[in-house]
């Protein structure tokens, strides 16, 4: 795309029309830009348009956004067109165009107005992420030169643009894993940028001081100065994150002096100018707190000289931070710093008389109490409230971080903290008792303290507390809330009580908990989304409690309430904003897994679940809810039909319409679930299968169905079900060749070859040899080709299992003959190169038994191994079998870490999620053989009768001494003798 007046006009008109409120011209303009973006120099042309002063600012702003997004998609595109589900990768920007963009962008960014400058700074960061510093060595010198010029002119618009860009490109040092390459890049940045950064930081500090000392200064003057200092602090954080650089250690005093000043000095001109001005000062102070917390965590020894002053400064600062939500970030970062100090070797700062009580009264309790913002979140956004409150994502909230501070202090002063908080809890409860209506927040605060300060046992869900006696607290504080007849009164207090019950469920006796079940069921009808979600979560978690490995609650415990429980759960899904409530659906799934499923329960449940499924099919939004929905269907089908197989047809009648909607309306997110449910239903049928499945069989054999990688495991599962339940169907209309075509397609891909073996194994296991005989040589040819191309342990293991299954189903003679028909004597080569050395890698009880029995039959039946000239091969084969059956897996398996095929993993695809409750039952193809060890020695004993005195020499010569001893032990155990 050439830069000329015509290009300028074309792009200007397009970007103007993208701002149109009318859809049609907007869509046309977007389509034109999309088409133009594939042309060389498109990005360069758009950048030049952004820099064109004669063009309207709105158009230039739209162009700047487009330029940024263009770079994001095309500077270093990653999606691969080879992946069947990946979106085609956009054409990358040519190197010549990249060089021109890099030459122009810094100067254009600095000369732009603030809004456009912000977009170009983000675009520059996109380039920097991929190219800086190795492929863009000119960037940092140009930024430093521009910074020095802007500093001399006190041009803070440009200074902040440069610092913002530096902040973006240095962020990688915070989160990337420490490697030599990263440290080399960091050294380059430090060598060049550390000194200029300190210089501009100190210059700006002097300007702030002089402005503040001369009467406060105007907001307009101070605002860019404070923003500049905030950016300097963020760059400081990035450059110091990996380790303490020498330059910063040498100049620590300059940095720390200014840091402390910003925590202890007030700036009324800004702070009293409105919320924006106060936020600017708070953001700088929060950035300072993050920096001193970083030094406290990573450079404690070097920082200790400054610690007392900073601890006092932060403590004093917190005393003046209001409860307004706009000041949350500052409060959280400041408390986090004190928490870090409390767990360090400098914790003695907290041991002074009255220090811990003062922290509790002035910092902890005020920040733990409910605020208006918390109540608003509870009412307006229940999902976010639960995410923070129940699921532990509230680490950056005042309530949680205040409790973390108490936990930190308790690390070294446990008795003091426990006594203090216990007394505080009693005071709060006394206050509540004095006026239960006005002081309900005191009781909420008391419950929150107990729950948040509980200690979780490592590796389990159990929690403990020293603050209260759990049984007593539950009976006197929690039960009255649960027994309250008005489920909608004081909903936050009800939610706190339900959370306590959930957290301490292991401590609550079975008798007491069962007595509370009717109350929990009542709360499922509460109007508050949080309350009925917590009630569902409490029931679901109670049903998971175990005593000595056994479930504490069984079907008999919930059967008296089961009808009303299921009714209330399904009704809860009709409450506003809970139509896709994952906590309710998870509870439904869990109850169906525990309850006794009778027809009068199964009927309403499947009706309710299919009704919900019909709704979510219209617009799948919540993947977690959807997964629990399908798991609930699967567990209901499984448990109901295990008890009464005649219910299968009723479930099919209910579920088939929903499955048909999923397949016909291309609800691709649900395809894997639908295929797994179909497999589950099909396996529950007795032959002949109902005609309704035949249409599904045709869909299953269509190559189009297998194009989505996420469908493959579920389709394989369904195909296996068809092969097991309707093997005769494969003899018709060339279907077996279609199935084997699917096998070959799956085999050819590194991500699906295991699924290909699942198909092949099922074919071998369920079809007569006469049916598969015409295809066997083609199967071996495909397998040997794949083996030549990819000799991974996983592939070899899959091949060994298949060959073993073939042998036990169709005999060793057929195995050897069909393999040698592809290439003379290849069977012996496979034995020597793959079977003998890799047999020890087989894992899993069924697979181990199968391969051990097949290998035993080979050494006792195959003429190739019984040939007098094959003693060495016979001995080595026996050695492998003994290793397989006598040694534990961890001693013999050396898994090969396989590199993922990147071409097949890049780009978004709807992923396959296995339904636990619709899982395939593993079948043992050798049910008649109970013990492969006994089978081995009994077979060898019989063989030695036919060939007396031949094998002891081979055993002593070719078996490992440990395996000789193991074989002798087996012979003695099973009273068998090898003559």
C-alpha cells in the first residue's frame, strides 16, 4: 500500500465510517480495512495517517486503535493453519515494513496528543514484547535521548509518555522465569536506564517539593509530576524484581528518602481537589508500598536500616486512610507490607506493649467490618461476591488482607493474638445481643474473624481454630441463624452462618448436621443468590465428608428430605440470575450420586435436567454450570439404570430430543458431552439396539464429524459402544472399511494416535476373524509406517497392547502370518527391536495381564521362538515377561517425556472434557485367566515336558540374576517345575 493522497483519503473515509452509528456503512468500512490489512505497508500507512495533523482527531484516534490491534495480530502471529480447529493465521508484517515502523513510532508517539499517545505507547509495547532488546537495539537509546531532551524542557507530557513505554517493556522482568537470557536483557536495561531513571525521579521530586513549599501549587502543575513519580516507582519494581541490582543498592538512600517522604507528607492541593487528585496521590503511595514490600521480601538485609521508619510511616498512614473503596488499593498494599514484616526476622517491631491491641483496634477490625460497598456487591453481583468470599480470590480485599496481617503476627505471637481476637469476638457478639437488628454487622464480623483466621490442614479440606470452641460456637451463634424462619432476613448474616457450617463441616457431628438438613433445604428458597448458593454448596460439601475413608452421610440420611430437596434445588434454578447457578447444579449432581434413585425421583429429575439443557443449548455461557449439568444427567442415568435397566428407554425418550438439538443446531461446545451420553445410553442397551441409534451411527461414520479435535475422544467412546453392541452392523454397506479409515486418520496425528488404537482394539476384540481378515494386512502396513515415522514409547506400548490383544483373540499363528505377509520375517524384527525391550514399560493391571499372557503364549507356542536356533531370543523374551510381572511399575517404567506437537496445540479450540459419571467400564479380555504369574510358570512347566532339559540353560544364560530368582520363587509358589 503506497502512501499517497489517494491512500490518505481511502483510509480517512474508512475510519470515519467505522465511527458511524448506522450498522451498514460501519460494516462496509470494517470489511474494507480488513481486506486492506493484508497488503504490505498497511500498518505503516495507518501510522502515517495517525501522524497527519490535517486529519480530524476522531479519525486519527480510530486509526491509532486499529494500528495497535493490527500489530497485536500480525507482528508475531502464532496460530498455525495446519491445526484443523485454528483460525487461519493473519499474514505477518514484512521485516522491511517493521523496520520503518520502528524508526517512526517513538517520535510520533511523543509528538501526539495524550489519547493518541496512549494508544501508540501500547502499540510500541506490543513491538517491544517481541523485539526488545535483541531485535530493536535502537529503542532504549532513543527513549533515553528523548527522555533527557524532554527533561531539559520540563515537558512532562513527553516524559510520562516515555516512562509509560519503558514501564510496559520492562514489565517482563516481573513475571518471566529467571533465565540467563532474561538476566542478560535485564543487565542491558539496567546499564542503560537505571541512572536516567534516578535522575528524572530526583528532578521530579525536587519540583514537587518546591511546588508544595511555595503554597501548594496548582492541580494542573502537580498532576503530571505525581504521575511521573508513579511510573518511576513501577519501573523501579520491574528492574528490582529479579534481584537487587548494584546500582540500586549503591543509590538506595536517594530512593528510600523520597519513598518515605511520599508516605509521610500530605499534599492538600491534590488531595482536596476531588476524588481524582486523591487517587493520584494514593496510587503513588501504593506503588511505594509495593516497592518497600518487594525489598522486605527479597532484600531484607540491605533494607533493614530503613525498616523502622517505613513501618512507622505505613502504620501512621493506615490510621488516616478512610474506608472509601477508592482507597482500597493503598490500604491493601500498606497492610501487605506490615504482614511481610510480621513474618520476618524483624517481627520484634510488634512485641512492644500495646502494639498488637492497637493494630487490632485501628487496622484489623475497621477493615474487617462490612462496608456499604460489600453489601452492594452482595446484592448486585453475587458471582463476584462468592468468588471473593468463598473461593479465596479476595486476597486483595481489605477484609482478607487484614486477617492475613493477624495471621502473620500470630506466627510469632500466637497466644497474644488468640486471646485478643477471642475477646474481640465476644465483645462483638455481646454488642449484637444488645440490639440484634441494629448491630447485625457485629455478629457478621465475629463470624468472619473465626472463618478467616481458621487454619487449613495441609493437603485436606479440614480446618481448625483456637479462637472459639467450634461445637459451642456452632450451637450458640450459627444454629440460631439457620433456624430463623425468615430465610430472607439479614441475608449477609445468613450467608456467613452457612459459610461457617461449610468450613467446619468435619467438626459438626452427624446428628447435629442431619438435624440442620431441613433448614439448609429451606435456604435453597432464599431470594438472595448468595444465600441459596451457599446453602447448595453446604449440602454438596457435607455429602463429601468422610470418616475413615467411608462417606459420613449416605442415602438413608437424606431419603426423608429427598423429594423436597430436589424440588427446592430445581426451583432455585428458576430464581432471577440463578438460571445457570453452578453451585445449585453441582449440588444436584452430588445428591444424585448419593441418594437412592427410585423411579419417582428419576422421572422429575430427568424432566428438570432436560428442561435446563434445552435452555442452555440456546446460548451456552457458563462452562462450569454446563459441565455439572451433563455430569448430573450422566450420574442419574448410571445409577437409575443400574438399579432398573428398563428405565433406559425412558431416559432415551427424554434425552434424544435435546441431543438432536445439539447436533442439528451445531452447538459445538456440547458435542463431546452429547457423544459421551449417547455412548453411555447405548452401552446400557441389550442387543438388538433400537433403530433410533442407526441414524447416529451414520453421523459417527461421516468424516466431517471427526474434523473437530475436541470431538475425537467422545466419538471414539461412542464408536467403541457401537462396535461392542452392534458388531453385525459393520458387515453391512462397507462400514468396516469406514471405521478403519477413521482409525488411519487418527493414527496419523500425534495428538490422536492413542484414540486410533482404542478404535482398533475394539474392532479386534468384537469382530470375528473372518470379518476382519481382508483388512489385516492393511492395518499392519499403516502401523509399521507410523512406527518408522515416530518411535515413541507411547506408540510402541500401544502397538504391543494391540498385538497382544490380536494374539489372545485370534491366535499366535494368525498374528505371525499376517505380519509377515506385509514384509517377510518382519514379526521377528518387531520382537527383537520393540517387543522384548519395551514390554517392561507396560502399565495398568489389565494391560499388564494381557501383554504378559500374550508373551507367555508366544514363548510356548510360536515356532519362531521354539526353534532350536532361537534360544537367545526365547531367553530374552522370558526375561522381559518376568520383569513385567515381578517388579512394581515404578521400578521398571521409564516414561519418555514427549514433546507436544506445537502445530496441533496453538490456537483456541473447544476442548474435550471427560464426563466422570459416563466413563467407560474397562473390560478384561482375559477373564478366564485370573493370575498371569501362575499362567506363566504353569505354561513353562508344560512346555518343559515336551522339550525336557532344554530351557534351564537358556534361563541361566539369558535371564537377569534377579529375574532368575523371581522365576524360581514363582515356581515354588505355584508348585510348578521347569524340567
